[in-house]
């Protein structure tokens, strides 16, 4: 907290600091014999009508009345990660988008509108990196129309918690009634330690998702659209054939009937992504997920990758423990905001 020369706490922030990372202390439960304080660190996303809105790293918004402020100051950006590969949010956002390539996309300024007939929010949401080139309300109107023309709800994917993320946009969307439906985290780590866990396990690697792999994949009844999204970047794509695009690998651990475990990896330059790592519920806690990831990591190393990323939901404690044990750590949180229901729609 900011302390004056006289030893008193002071508020050293104003509405002009909106958009900056701040640390504030506020009084809670006023009037009790023992004063209680709480501290909040995050991005100051608005200061209107005597109320501050601060967005924390995980995307949670905290409203603080001016009257409750005890101290406050602008603080430096969050310190750089001390382990694993260095990476900016923008780099990871582009790499993650290429790993779930939509079937069609369109530019709106620096925003990218993406659609794939509704298969995954990642491939059916706006990636708002930069300026849409028009005022925000006009941009949101364009987004709603674009997705409405395709029979899809409009989603915008945002991020918080790293330098260059979109806390201000999150606050503006919430102000306009957009609802956050999903929050997860993108984790990164070094690739070699994952590959070092490889064992003689009989993992089968393929460029395509065959019938056995799809039988284990959690999205039953996978459509042709889904197959294209899952398989984009394989040698069948002209971009990959020319050496200009990512490549995709599918891993399968055979079982008695359906596979015991599966996984998917997309190799894109120095990055390898892991997704769709699924294990037969009857065979969990036997190291099969690690086995699958190690086999995929070894192949990614052979293709020149050195770093890895994956996405994990906040409430998936088992997966988070597994990935942390492999050396992964959270880089930023990401969120999907859905357009507000139209008046009279009954939604």
C-alpha cells in the first residue's frame, strides 16, 4: 500500500488510471470495534458514480465504493514466470486459435470472427486481438449479425491475468449484458520433461482420428465438421504440405474393445498443444494420460517443438494436479462471453 511520509496510508489512484494494474486496500464491516481490511489486486476497469470496478487475474470483478478505500496505488505488471518458456498472451492466442481452426473466418479490423457449425466454442467465437476498427457497440452489432446469419449464438473469447489481456473488454461486455459462460486457463511448460516420461507402452500414433480413437472421444456422434476441426493441420491440408502450417497427431492406447486412452497434439513451430486426453474411466490413475502425453511430446520434439501448452478448466482438480506434476503452470485465464438474449426471446 502507498504510505505517506507521515506513516499514513494514502489513495494514490484516480479515474485517470483506468486500464492500469492497481493494488487497493478497503475497509469492510465498518463500525465494528476492530476495523477489518481487505486487499485487491487487478486491473482497474472502470471508476464510475463513486464505484471502482477491479478485474482480478482469474477474471472475477470486484466492486469497491470510493468511501471504502483506505489506500491504493498503481503497481507494475505481474512478474514474469520463473519457469517454463517465455510467452506473450498474443503469441499464445494465435497458436491456440490455429490448433482449433474454424471452417470459416472473417476479419473485423483486428478481430477475427470464427465459425465451425457450432463445434467447440473455441472455433465458434470472436478472437478480439486489437482494435475492431469501429466503435465497440457497432462491432458487437456486426458480431451478432454474423453469427446470427449462421444460426449460431455470438460468443467472444477474452483473456485476463497476463500482460496484454482484455480486462477492459471483459468489463465492457459485462456492462452490456454479455454473460460469461465458461472460464478456463491456458497452461504452458517445457516439452522435453514431458517426453522424458515415455515408457514402452504400445502407444499408436497416427495423422488421422480413426474409428477407435473416435470411439473414446467424449463428443459422441462426431460430425464431418468436427473431423475437419480436429484434423486441420494434417498433411492433407495444402498449407501443411507446403511447410507453412501446423501438423496434428492422434495417440491411441489400445484396449480390449475401445481404446484405453487417447490424446491429440498439434505441432506449430516451437509449440506443441495437448488436447482430448481421455482415459477409460475403469483404467484411470494408472498413468495412461501421462503415457499418451509423453508419446505425443516425443513426436513433437522430433518435429522441432520445444514448448507446450494446454487448456484446463478451473474445477478439473485431477487434470490440474497431473499437469502441475509435469511442470506446467497457468499463463492466463480465458473466458467465453455469450451475447445477451434478445428482448422477448424467452431466454
